[in-house]
C-alpha cells in the first residue's frame, strides 16, 4: 500500500474529527479563529492532520492531539488573522520577497565592505539597513490591528450560514408513514421559524363582510367596519400589528408583524426578536414578493390540510423552491449585518455609480448602487484587512447559495422517484434530507427502527453493523469517487460522495426498492399495453401511498372504491348465513308477454296517465323564468315538492338546449319516458337513490357542460354527445335497489347472478335504460337511425359504467395523465364524459352546505338500513356502515369520503377546466369545515356526558 493510501482520511475519521472540533469550540477549549485555522490546514492537506483523520481514535485522544498541534505554532497564532484575512496572499508574498531581496543585497554589501572598505559601499550598506528596518517596522505595526471587527464579521457569517444550511431539515418532520394534519401544521411552523424567524403565524381574510382571523387551532371573526377596512387596505406591506388600533387587542404578545398579500388577505407573523431583521429588511432590499409568495403558500397549505389528504410528495418540490428562494434572499441579511458591523468604525454612504477616488463596496446582485466608506484607507493594514474580509465572506456566501441550488436539483430527482429512497448526510454524518418516508419493506430490509431529525448515520443503522461497515469501507477505499461499479449486481443500495475542491462535504445513501421486479419483468412491446401497465402501476402506487399515510380509510366508505378487490368481505363470521339458491318452476306467461303481471301493471299506469289530469302531460311543457337557475349549482331539487314539476325540469333542460327539436323527440313518448323513469326510480322508496337524485345529477351535468364551454371558450362536445351526457346522468341509477354491489353479491341476488358479481348495479342501470328506450311507448330516440342509435347506446353505457366505484382511482389517474395532452381522440372524449358523469354523481356533496348535509343524511339512511338487514340475514356487514346513527361517526365518515374520493375528482376537473369547477371546490371545502365542526361539537358533548 502506498503511503498516501495509508494516510487517506476515512469517512469515520473525517466525521469524528468535525464532531470533536465543534465540541472543543463549544467547550471553550479552542476559539472560533483557531477552529478556522485547523480547517484551513485541512484544506491544504497538512500531513499531521491527514494522519489524525485517517486513524480511529477516541475523542479525548483527538482533542489532546489537536491541542498539541495548536501549541506547536503558538507564537504565530496572534498573526493568524493576517495569514487568513490579510490584504491577500499576494501581498504577503511581496513582503517576504522584499525582505529576502534586501537581505541578499546586504550580504553583497558586506562582502564589498570586507573586500574594498570604501565609503560608497558603507553608505549603500546603511541605506539597505534603513530599508530593512522600515519593512520590519511595517510588519511590527500588525500587532496593533484590532481583530474584533474581523471576528464579529466571521461570527455573523457563520450564524447565518448555519441557520440556512439546515433549513431543509424541517422536511424530516413529515417523513413518517402516517402524516396527519397536525404534523403538516407543525412542519409549517418549523419551516417558517427556520427561514424567516416566524415563531407562530395566523392569517386574516376579508370575506362575506366579515374579518376572519385564522389561527392554528381556533378561528375568530367580526364584522368589517370602515375603520378596519381603512387600516388594512392602506397597509404599507409590513407593519407592526400594535400600531393598528383595530387589530392590536387580538395580538397581546409583542413582535407581531402583518404582511399585506392582497386587499383581502393578510399574514401575521410573531417574529423572533433576535431574528426579525430578515422580514423588516425586505422592503429595503426588494424581496417582499418572495415573502408574499411564501405566506400565500403557507395559507393555502394550512387550508388544504383541513379539506384533503395528501402526502409530502405532493408539495415537496414547492417546499424546496420556496426554501431556496429565501436562502437566496438571506444574502441581504448578511449584507446588512456586514454594514452594521463596519459602520461602527467606518461611515457608510450610498452612491449611484462607481467613483474612482473612493473605496466602494459592490455586493453583486444586491442593488444597482455602490456603498463607500468615507474614512476607509486601504493603505492601512487594519482597513485593508476589513475590506478583504468583507469581500471574502460575501463571495463564500454566494458560493454557499450556489451549492444549495445544486443540492436542490439533486433532491428533486429523488422526490419524484418511484422506487428510490435517498438519505442525505452532511460532513459530520448527520441526517440532512430524506426524499420520502421509508416504507416498511425498506425498514425491515435494512434494519432501520426509526429516523429522527438529528440522527446520524450510525444511529440510523445501529442494528445493521454490516451496513455501517459497507458505508465506511466504500468511502475509505473509493478515494471519494462519485460512482463505483459494484461487483455484487444484486446490491440494493448505492453511495454518492459529495465533495468540493477535493474536500469531503457529506454523502448520500440511495436505497432501492423492488429491484427484483425490474430485473425479472420483460417490457411489453405494444405501446397501448405499456401505457395500461404504467397506469395500473401508478394507480396501485397511489392507493398504496394513500393507505400508508391514512390507514383509517381502510374501514371507511373509501374501501368501496378500491380497485381489483372484492368490495365485500369474503370471509363470513361463524354466525353468518350463506344464501342458498332455490329453483322453482315458473309459468313463463306470468313474467313475460301480455298476460304478465308487469305488463298489466304498466298498461294500467299508462291508461291512468292519459285520464288523470294530475299526471304529467303536454299541458305542463312550458318554460318558466326560474328555469335560469338550472345553469347554477344553487339549484335545489328538494324545493320541488311535485313529481310533475321534477319531470318538467327534465323537459326544460332538454328544451333550453334545443334538443327536443334537434333530435325530433316525440312529445308523447318523452312524457311517457319521464313518467317511466320516475316509476322505475321510486319503486323501492329509496331515501337517496330515487328520481330526485337522477334529476339532480342531470342538472349538475348541465351546469358542468356550460361552465366548461364558457371557461375554456370552446366546445368540447357536439349535440349528440351533450344529449347523451344529460340522458346518461338522468338514467345512471334507474331501478336502483337501495343496496350496494357488496350486498347484491353477498345475497346472491338475481342481479348478481345475471351479471356474475361484476359491476352489478351499474350494468343493471344501463340495461334498464336501454330497455326503456327500446319500448315503443317510451322510445324517445325513435327518429334516430340504426347507426346513430348504436353510437348513442355505446356512449350511454360507457357513461353509466363510469359511475362504478371500483373504477374511480384508475379513471382519476388516467385523466390526470391526459390533462395536458387532451385532444380530439375518441378515448379522450370518452374519458372526459366519464369523469363528468362520475363527478356529477357526487353533485349533492359539491353543493352548498345545507344541501350537502341533506344528501349525506339520505345516503346514510340507506347505509343504516342495509347494515341492519345484513345483520338480520347474516350477511357480511360493511364496517363503515356501523354506528352511522351516531352523528360524530357519520361526520367523520363524510370528511374522509370527501377528502379522499370527491375532492380529488373535482380538483382534476377544475385543473382541466381552468377554474370551471371552482364553485364546487369552494362548496366542498366549506362542507368539510362544517362536518369538522359537527364532529368536534359531538365529541365535546359526548365528553361532557361521560363526565
């Protein structure tokens, strides 16, 4: 082994060295200046320190050797400032060269005097002696240099850099398998404190003629008065709250500052008194916009965590970018600290351009102006030292910001990775960044128990000595190469070393998940198959993450929407009965033909329609002024008490779109069709799945079509597609049994047998609709050609089947992947129509709170009835249907349902429609807040009863 190899620093030695060095400074054994000297010696690879780094020694031994090392040049330590922060290395070299030259000349003069002893040689000798004295005197004057300014400048630099070099550590608070809203809220608090010194925050919204003050865990509001409005609207960006007469009594503690975001939105920060200058300097250095964007992100996230479930992956990129922008702006804080420090000695002024007769300080990218000190003289050693130190620490901080940019790009790659986990460590071996929460499989595979913010790699892998040895051997033997070909191709981790100017700056550990899948699976050759497989993988990954972060949803209504799993419980309890099939001989004429009961019943109903004036007829086919509300989500079907009026509403929607004329819908057949629809919907007296629901879904589709066309200023649908969408919405739940697919399958119903337990009810609804449309009395499509009818039938069936719960996540992920590339492809159109129909099926939830609650109560009535009947008959019972008579259980169930299922669906449509569904989004958020209030109130009431 070569000598240089034996003295190569090991990772362990390097990390232990920096840990000990930090401890020695904190214990007062060495000064900050001495610590910098040692680091500088490492930079030039001083042999004795390299040997110390390469050895495995106890901490006490390292401390002893470092103290001995410092004592070895104790006499020169007072000059260390000049060595590191003097005018420059070049100046020092010039002085040394000048002294050597003078000494050489003196030696020559002595030889001349000895040989010739003439008067001229003696005069030259005396002259050289005087020059040498002057040079030595100039060096002696260094003892009078005041280094307090230098130390203060260096201290401020170190504090600011240390604060911002660890801002991403706050992300580690979210790296858990289960992230709850309170965890994200805690992260936001830490994130703000780390970046801008904000110890707590609140935000103020002017909404509905009220001032709303939102805190972490409480909410206050009061009417907007003229005084309040004047004070808030006239705010000049950042203002101390105690200077506002109308708000100061809401903030009793000091150091609250209010930041104006818009005329209707304000952000209040309680700032650390020792760090509030970063915020207060924003106007001076023009980075207020960066603070505003950060505050708006915090407000948005604070609101969103209350209305939807999401993992940190969904906001990871945004967090990194906002943090990096603040790091960029932190250089202005450094500039201000520099100016405040040297202004005690030098009077700093501002000029608009560089003037040749003054010493100016130009901080790149800070402003267009120059700063100059009126009494800064670079001919003086003291002033030159200060000037060079200022330039040096600013350049070093600029380099630090550049490194943060490079590191963020590295992190972003792993945030988006599907199978890779990146754990990043600094040069002291402390955890700096984790790309996402480690899966249980990874934890088990690498024997990781838990990860905390201040963990070191030794603590993380304390139960995995083999891993520890691999890390240290790799770095010691790899000579800090960025990549290394592993002999073991099955190894499921990689190590990347980070270095700058050949100096170790930390390392990243990349853990691989599901490596065997990539090796054994052969890629398909068909492009469509590849897309389907990718979509399926993304869907299952999404659901997996959803369950990991929110395990409670497994026993909630969301379980019904999980794909490729049985919606019902296959394993029956011992007490549960298994339905048996009973075959009986049935007279065919009793169920089919003109003598059947159903035929006779329908004929009787039709005769009754014609003779009974209270039944819907062509006399009711008139448009009314209030029909304009059909284009708004404010429409409320519950306000219509008459069945005739509900049927007229359906006709009105078709009439207002001119479909009755375009498709020549026979008026008598349309009347019969609507009556038949109402009869089929209401035959089971369902509280929720009845004619009201069908009409409401149709009206919602009507709103969505018009909102999309208006917002995007284009027509996505031709007339036949729009007509099919409206009719699909009306018929999507016709003849509903009031039970779920799980009940139908578990009870071995006729429908379950007919459709082989697959998409039972949805197929039933589609088939029933087609049967009604093929009946001569109710065939409103009689004027369609055979080809048009087949096209219409295909679209109608596709739309109705899109309401299948177990297709929800797959359809959502597919639509998300196509938003940016949406075109005229028939598959794109079919997918969009399916999304609209599916979203409209949840229209009750997306309406204003009073309506939304009423629809929820109706569906929960059906669930409660089914749960009771399942219990009576011994069928498997759905867990989420239990105890729905208890308001706190129902409210919690509704919150989860909206967050996981409904809101993401409307969110994707809103992105596609560029805000076309924003009203629904606002209604959903309001409904979540209201259900949360109900939940908290019920819990409080139950606690009081318990006490």
